[in-house]
C-alpha cells in the first residue's frame, strides 16, 4: 500500500511541469466535470481558479489555427450512476512532446447534463463539449449540495452507503478534498470497532460524518471519496455549501431521503427536521413542494434556535410520500420550499426517493403475543408474498436478543420469491419451558431482502417491581392517567436498593404494546427529591445497584387510536426476583393543553411579583380535579393558586402562577432601595450639587448586580418546567420562561428606547408628546422628572454611567425649547407635608402606586430651522435614574398651488374660446335649454416642504367655496403630506355681464402666512351680447309662478267662503232681532194710518228743530226740554193704535224687482235707526235721573220703560212700513215717506 502510494506521488510530481503548460478546467455551475491524475484531488481548488482566470483570458475558438483536432468531437459519458465518477482518458501527442489528462464525470442529480471543458495552453484556450446522464445510484449515495449557512453555523451530515452486492463489502478509504471539511465517525467517537467499515449484503448504514464549521463568507466546494475493496470504482459524494451573512434554516442531513419502497407499499412518513442557526426563533410561513406525490403536514409554526433544542434539530412538518403516485409521475427527486419571516426568507431542501413497482405483504398479527392467550399451541407460520414485478431474494433474518431468549425460529432458509409467489418464510414458537403468562417482550425480527429490510415486530409483556412512584398510590401501581390518541408520554419512576447486597438489574420489560422502559441512570441522592428533577444530568450509568443507590427508570407510552382503559405491567428482572409493577392508563379522545398562549413571565425583576393566568384547555369528556402544580426542580420563587376544577370540553383560567424574584436574590437585588439608602435618596430631591455622585455610585452598583445575575446580559431568559397533576391526567408537563430584565418607567418605548422624538414642527408652533409613565413594581414609586438645564453637572453623569443606559450623544442646544405641561393636581407641597422633605421647584415629582400610570405631556416649540435636543431625567427609587433624550426639529411649510407661490402676481387664468361659445350659437328653439357654458381648470396643490399642510377651506373673495361665478368643486378639507399633491378643480360659469372677471382665491391653511391667489377669467366681447340672451331663466321661476297662482286661488275661495258665512251670520242676527222685538199678535197693516203717523211725526220734528236753532248753544237745559217735548210727542203717538205689518216673502221679491229704490231706502232706514238709538240713550239717561229722585211710583217707572220700548218698536215699524209700502200701488205715499226719511236724516246730522 505504501509502495503504491509512493509511486503515485512520484508520478504526480512528474506531471506537475506539464500541468503548468497545459491544464484542463471544467466550466459549469452544477455538474461535476473534474480533471485529475492525482490520488487525493489536491488540484480541485487549482482547477476552480483556472476556470475564473480562463474567462478573463483570450479565447481561441478556431482549433484548426493550431492544427489540433479532438476525437471524438463531443465526449459522451452516457448513463452513469450518481456518486460514481467515470473517467475518460485521452492522449494527445503535440509536436516535440506529449501530455495526458483525465476527464471525470460526477453527476449531482438524476437526468441529462451538458457542459464544456476548457483547455488552457500558453497559446490560447480550447473549448471541448461534454455530456452525460445521471441515473439512480445502487449505493444509495446522495449529493449534499445547495446548503446555505450563516457565519459560525455548524453542519454535520451523515453519509449513508448501501451494499447492493450479495457479499459483504469493505470500505478501504474515506477522504475529503476540502480543508474546511472534517470526517468523524457516525457515533462521534474517536475510535470504533473493526466491523464499522464492513457492510453486510444489502445493508444500508451510516459510514462517516462530515463536519463543517462556517467561518468565512464564501462558497465551499469539496468531495468525499469512498474506496471499496470489491471494485476499482471510486465513490464520490459532492459537497457544496454557501456561507453568507444571513444564511437560512437547513436540514441537518442537507436533504430529505425517503429511501426505497414499492409502489404497493403503504405511504411512508418521515419528519422534516430543520436547524435554526439564528439566535431568535423563526416563524415558519409556509412549506410547499411542486410534487403531487409528497404530502406536507404542517406541524409547528416556529423554529426554535438550535442551541435551545435538546437534539438541535426541530421537527416542523411531516412528509408523506405516495409510492404509487411517485412512480406514476416519475417524481423521484425534488425540492421542499420553506418560507419564513413572513415570506422574506426562503430555504430549499432537496429530497430523494426510489420507487420499485410492486411490494411485499405479510400478516402482522402473526408475531404479536398477548398474556391472556389460552391457545394450546403457540406455533405460528410467517408467510410473505412477493408483489414486485421481478424476483426478490430473501437473504437472512436477524433476531433481537429478547426474541432469541424466548422464541425459536424454525424452517428458515434463504430462498427466491418469484412474482406473485407466496411462501412460508419461517415458523416461530416459544422455547420449551417459556410460559406466555410470565413473558414480557417488545422487540422485532429483521427480515432482509435484496431490495430492502423489513422489521417484523414481536410483542409480548409482563413484569413486577417495587419502586418509588411519582404519584401517590395505595396499591403501589403506576397510574399514568388519561392519555389522548397518538400521544407519546414519558413517566419516570425510581427503584431503590436498601438491601445490604448488590442487586443486578438484568432486564427491564413492559407488558403494554407501544410502551418501553429504560434505565435513565443511577444516583445516591435523596430518592424523595430525585424524581422532582426535570433533567438527570448528575446520574451515571450502572447495572448493579449497591446499597443506598437508586436507579431511575423511564416509561414511554405511545398511544394509538383505540379508546379505553389499558392495564399492564413493567417487569424488572434481577438476580433474585422479577419485580412487577402494575401500570394502568386510559386512552380517550381529547387533549389537555396549557395555554394556548406561551406561558412567559416577561419583564420580571426584584420588587415585582410577576403573575400569569393558568389557562387550561380540555377536550376530554371527563371533568378533573387539580391536585398539584409543582416546578421541576422545586423553585421557591414559584407559587400557584388554583380553583381546583377543570371541566370537560372547556377552556378556563383555573388559577394563577406567581413568581417573586426577591426570594432568590436576597441582599443582591438589583432594584429597589433599602430603608437606609431610601432615606438618603429622599434628601436628594432638592438636587444638591452632590446628587451626581450619589446617583452614579448607586446606579453602577445596581447595574453590576444585574450583569452578574444575567451573565453580562447574555442569559436574561430562564427556562422552567412545571408539572400539573389532576385526578385524570397525571404528570402533564409544561414549560414556562422567565425573563429577568432591567425595568423601565416608560412601557411603550420604540426600539431605541433612549430617544424620544417629536414630530417635525412648524416654526412658531408647538407640538406635544405624551409619555406614559408606569410603576412596574409591586410597591410605591417616587419619580422626580427634570430637564437637562436643571440637573447639576450633567457632564459627570454622562461620563460615569454605562453606555447602554445613555442615549446617543448629541451636541447641546437651547433647552428652553422643551417644557413640561404640568397638571393642576401636581403640587410639590404634597411631598413636604407627607415626607417632610423639600423638592426642587422646577422639577415635577410624582407618587405612583403599584401599576398606576401617569401621562406626562412635554411641549416643544421651534424658533429656527434646525434640530433641538435636551436630556430628560427620571430619578426614582427603583432604578435610581433613567435618562432619555428629547429630539425635535422645526421647519417652514412650503406650499404651491398651480406651480405658484402664495401671493403670486401671475393670476390663474380662465380663458373662453370658440369651443366654449358654441352653445350660444344654437337655434332659438334650443336656446333656453341650459347652454352649459362652463370653463373648468384643474390645479395641483403641492406640499414641497417637510411639514404636513392642512387645508381647511377655500374662499372666493368672502364667499365659501362658491361665489362670484367661480366654484371650487372638491372643497372638502384635506391634509397634504410632505411631497404630497392633490388636484383641485375650479370652474367658472359666466353671467356675460363683464368681459373680464377678477376674484381672489384664499386658502385657509395651517401655514403661518396668508395663502391667496388671483382668479382671472376673460370673455371675448363679441360673445357677451350673443351669450347673454341665451342664459336661461332660473329654474325656480316656473315653480314660483305656479305657487303664486295657487295661493291666489286658495285665497279667493277662502274669501268667498267667509263671505257666505258672514251673510248667513247677518241674516241670522236680523231674524233673531225681528223675532225678539215683534209682538205675538200683529195688527192688520193700514197704510193710510201709517202715513198719517209719519206726517205728524215729521211735523213735530220740524218744529223741534226750529226751536233748537233759535236757542243759544251754551244753554244746557234746552236739551232736556227738547227731549221732554220729544217724548211727549211720542207718548201722544203711542196713545193711538199703530199697525205693524209682518215682514213676509214679499219683501225678498220686491227687493229683486226694485233693487235701486230699495238700496236708497235702506240707506235712509239706517239713518233713522241711528236717530232711534240716540233717542234710546236719552231715554236711558232720563230713566236714571228719575231713579235717583225715587219720588215716582213703580207704576210710572214701568210706563216709561214701556214708552221707550214702544218708541224702539215704532222705529222698527217705520223701517218695515217703508219697505212694505213699496209693494203697494200708492206711489204718492212712498214718495212722501222718502221725503220724511230724508228730513229725519238731516235732523240727526245736525244734532
């Protein structure tokens, strides 16, 4: 071997001189064409460098120029298996010398491949075409390519090798070409047994592990060479890893391998396990593949960092392959795309599978044994049927140790199974003397074929043991409790040797299917607290238990979909006895979950009692009673308080968990002031000059304690494990995390919590920022708030505090631009009255109860276009001091409207053209149909500054939005963001009274200056006269006319109705008056007598009137004498009989015939009635005088009243007789009566 290696080395050195002159290179991004004549591929990196340099060199495409001919013209490798390089040797004899090179074809994926081989010489470069087809590798080799890693990540895939031969193969040599790749044994140990390099016939095993650590950001390419003893072929596995600044999540193997299966086999499921090389959990967004034969079941939504997972790899999905569909679609390879971080990151995981048409079938119940089986004979025959399209060979069976101990295999021999042939492979039976009732076994028989290996399970169970149980039990049975379907559950129990002799544990068995028990380790601590540990790191491996030692055993239960109670036993075999422990559990549909949110104690620190509700979601049918909630290991900081009941099919908060960090830290707490320091701190609220040193010393002490507890801030998170025990579900484990943090008084800080930025503020205006201060502790908090200009010696504070607790340095500026907005209820005298201390007058001091909030309002006012800054201090009795930086910037608004500055002289023009005036030239028939003469223009309001500008309204002169023929269409308020624009449409509707209209457009904005523009519209004078006549009447004119006509008609109707009602009313009044004053018996009408009475009365009237004229107007007694004479004349008239005719229907008829005469007569009658009324009044006055005298008798009084009534009646009769006389034929009497009425009228007027 040494001589062979030496000869090869000498040959390589001899060819080195030729390589410097002529050397081939491969140019392709995905295929493995390499040139080699050395043993260990030492020239791979040299080839890569020559490829890149060759691309920069001059290319010679004409081979005839140098009289060189390639034979064959294209080098074809034909079909070659994956992982098996194939070399084509070709010799060329140039003038005066010769050279030889080898071309190696190494496919990286199945399929057709083409590439080019460049040959570099001192005279130029030559291109040589090569191609090949990669097919399925009989050695099951898979390339490890397209792996992306971040810097400092570790990658260690295993290389599996299959022996397709009928005899064992030996691995002679394994070597890697890259210096960054290291080879390790699969177990990770330095040494291994000799048979580790031997592969049995048709066996697949891991032969080597490739270890790679990403240190440099570049592409790493290498090959792993495997040499076998039975062939001269060299197996090569290509490695390609890309190391970048970001990288991605990846599979620990670099790919997913489904292995080999038959098309009749049931679908095979594997887990997609991924490494997360990042420091934070990554949320998985989606997992997809283009293949229809692979089904993806998404399980977990978050990939936890590799360092926080025990195995390093986290199962995030289940991949299930349908062998039949994969064969039908010829989908034997593909990629699984994993998107994370909301689709921003992508990882592609290759997968491989090999499908053979057909399969094998057998009865799985043959090798399952139960302790209650009462059969006399336990001999069973195992049959296997070949469903493949070709013959398969049964090679061997391998029995597990447990199977060999209790069972015997009979009638087995290697054989061939033809297509569709079924035969008995072997017979299995219990060994003589072995009783099934005392047997516990959970093992399998491995049946090997030339296609694959089949694991045939062999199950039986029984056992006893005396132990310490994790749960209280009266009968010393292990009650696992209620378990849901398809669930894996682990329960630890302890066996203690308190005997004076050593006890060897020979075997541990379980009698329950799908369960297993293993020894975790041995120890000597207190057995009562040993089971209350989450992990058993201090245990050691042992098989013999000495006195006082204990062994911790783990029971693993895997349930199926069968509901019911399960009873069984765990059997522990020792030198002295077989100890049996009854095990029972119940399988039912449902589950018990803690959450669904993550149980996290966030932002915990000494001085705050953190609490978290314990929400339990139960889908079981049975209610439960909570028995205990404990932490593993016991943690004095944790405590719980629960209600005690979990109802079925409910989600309920059953209690709360509490964490008190003060219990653990003692005197080393990094927050909170002790009593002595607290009293000293209160005295510094007056802000003496020594406050800087006090704050610096105290803060640095607290912060150093925090760094010690959290390992310099690298271990802020602490993982805790808790156990929930109920009456049904036992040992339900759930995890919680505790984050020890440095508290902050401001809860809603941005990422850079030390900076408080104000929005960009307009010069001359004030912007405010509300800061919510919260007391995060469980005790009272005193906060003193002050600005930089108040705190003494800020420079010393900035130099002494840790950089992480200080904001970024900013040049000092005028701090008067920032100020507090104090509330009325904040008074400094409160602290003086309560604590008898003084507080600085320009600071704000608060007393906050646990959990209380206070909103602090800080104002900023800019006076120039620049940035302003100031420090804000929160002195408190929790963290001593907290510093923030206030930043503000002021600027001026810049506004443009129609590309014009505010107040621009150039107007916004509205010009009328001929196309606008076409409406005026219509026919007369269409002239008054709204000619729609409108000019509309769109202007752009643009904010070219950095401050948002709000436009609240538009004014046309003094009119809002519309006026003076102009109208702003979109007149609603809006806000223009920086560099924002908005279209404003303004239209002008002329009234054709002016040829030029100029108005002012005023914008009401948030700017501190006037924003006004000039609107100007021009109309050709030629169109003013034409278009003015086209303007239609207003639309409301027709409606107003209709409304007026309607009102007038209604008014007329109402007037007529009222007239009728008034006439009826007057008529009723006349009728009532006639009926009241008429005697019950009316005499016969005598016109002659009536005429005589009238003449006498007229004569008396004339004489009275003459007497009144002759008398002096100043004599008042003449009126009384005249009245007495008048009444005397009336009394004389009343003495004679008077006939009053009744007014009948003839009166109405007469009025119709002689309307003119009756109207004149009615007027005279009215005058007479007025005289009568006047006389009646005189009569009433006379009556009153006589009553005062009271000298006359009652008889005289009555007569006077009757005379007055008769006088009234006489007047009425005169009116009636005057109307009735018109119906007579005596015209002389009528004329005489008229003359008499006229005289009476004149007399009345004179009076």
